[in-house]
């Protein structure tokens, strides 16, 4: 760690700097959040009703939301999804949020839901339905923890429009004792919803 700052000598004439401030934990709990590894590493798929969920990544900084890479997915049945589980021990009273930028590759509207689950103990969930077109749309799913016993949190994107390509980028997931990242307000509004964890 590098400490940068000014300090005054102590009474004995020492110029030893004070200890550096504690290192803050990363504000983003996701791995491969912007698909910068060039793959879907750390993400998983969850097809529904014997369907298929396809995923791919593309290196195109003119098309990506941030950086050079973006993720893409489609589903053959409504409700197919991609998700990432994060090992987190939560406490009642903590709040978390999963945000991701989404757009339709073709420009035609696509619909779905961004969800955040507390897993382990009594499952809790928060979800935000969305409609995305040709413009990148930020969608945020909040989760206010009221139950104890969660050992994982799941960030999940459900795709309701079949055989249409959804593009993803700039995912963030923070909360609890973490610092929430500075972002534009979510375009979709949060609403109560109940989902089945795959």
C-alpha cells in the first residue's frame, strides 16, 4: 500500500509517517462484472422448461457500455436467466443492491426482471421488471435483509423475450458494510415480486 500525505515531526524529531488508513473493501462484490475476462466466467445460466440459454462475450469498445467487452445472452423459453452467486454472510437491517446496464441488440424492446436473492436460511428476494430497447438502460434490484442465516446472495437477470439478444455491461453489486457505488438512478422502478430460485 502507498500512503501519500503530510505529517509533522513528533517531539523527538522523528519524521516517521503515521500508519496508512485502513484499506476499504471493494464496493463491487461481483467477479467479471463487465465481462472483461472475455467470457462468462463466474456467471451461470438457468434455463427453464427444458429451454436453452445461450451466452457469449464480444470485444467492441464502440458497442460496450464501459471498457471493451460486453456480455450477451438469449433464451428459448420465457424466464431463462443468467446469475452469479456471491458468498456473503448478511445481517438483518443491511441493504444490498444489484445494478446492471441492459439493452436490446436488435433495438426491438425486450423485457425481463433483475433480481437479488438472499440464500441460506429463509430466502428473501427483491426484483425490478424492465423493458430495454436500443439505449443502455440501468436496472437496479434492491434487497433489504430482514432474515438471518443468509450465506449467499444471488444476482440474477431473467429474460422474458424469447430468441432475442440481451446485452449486458457495467454490473455492480454492493451493500451491507460496503460503500454503494456512485451511479445514475435506475431507470426502472423497484417493485415487489416473488421468484423461483433455480
